């Protein structure tokens, strides 16, 4: 069997296999470069994220908090729901303290999660449901590798917005909506990670890259063979 025949057969089947994935790369790539990333990240969904701390409302000061928690890895003063709070990072996790009274505010209850979600929500929808995600079996790609547990607060707006709020420190950790989910879906096909959708160095993608390279090499061989055939035919024609 001639070498050119084998190359042509391999090129045909490789082109069929890698062509499907190349089409998926093209479609997903068009979507990802067309849609504004700030929109995908959900920046339009939120408000009042970086408010200044109301210093006049601080009645419990940093030295007192440090003395109460000498094992703390870090202590930060920030604004939460319009009032000053301390986030104290301990070995077992973070806690939230009222900077006006020193009262421990965490873990945040469902009512607290609703309050945080409503405070930061920038659109006109209403909260439709609240759920505590506390096990990996309930973890979705929306949360990715963020630490559980996490409050999931869903809204009834057109974009099916969801906020994910940390019970330990009351932060709005993740914001998701319908168009982010579409982006995540096409991203899955783009990087060929059909499980976690975040591994851009997976073996399936490496295999696709290898097959694409082999397809290109086979095509170059056929192109070279085609030129040689034309050259031989012209030489034979001239000799006659």
C-alpha cells in the first residue's frame, strides 16, 4: 500500500475527529470574545461593595480585638451592611465582630444572608430562594473551589441571578447569572474539561492538540506529494 494512500486516509479521519472540536473551539471562542467580560463577571449586578468605614461608629478598637484573639492570623476593619465590623482570621476560619459593640456576628444566618444579598443587589428582582450549600455533593461549578459552607441566594430577575455569601464573615463571595452560565458552558468545550471546567492542562486537551498537529503534518505531506506529482507530470509531458 502506497505511503500517500495511507497518509490520505489518516488525514481524512483525523480531520473528521479534530474538525468537530475545531468547530467547538470556533463557536465558543466567538462567544467569549464577543461578550464583555465585566458583564460576564456580574459587575452590573452589585452595588455598595467598597464602602468606606464609618469611623465614628467604631467603639471597640483594634488593640482590644487583638488582646481578645492573640492567635489571630489577621484582623481587618471593614464596612458591612453600612456599619463597621472586624473580620478576624483564625486557624479554624474567619469570624465577624461588630466594631461598635464587639459582638460576634457570625455565623451568618439565613436572615443575614438575605440582608447581605438585598444590600448589594443592584437590580429590581426579588429574592426567590435561599439555600445553604454545605457539602461537595451540592457544589456546582458556580462556586468552583470556594470554601464551603456558602449561602446561595437566588433572585427572580431575567438573568436568574445568584449570590453566594460566606456564613463565616458575611462577604458576597460569588455572583452568577444566566449569561455567566452560558459562558461557563462554552468554556467547558473550549478547554475540554468536562468535569470541573477549570483545568486548562488536562490530558484531553493535550490529545486534541496532538491530533491537530498530526492532521496538519499529514496535510503538509499530501501538499508536498501533490506538488511533486504535478512536477513529474509536467516533466513527462515536456519529454513527449
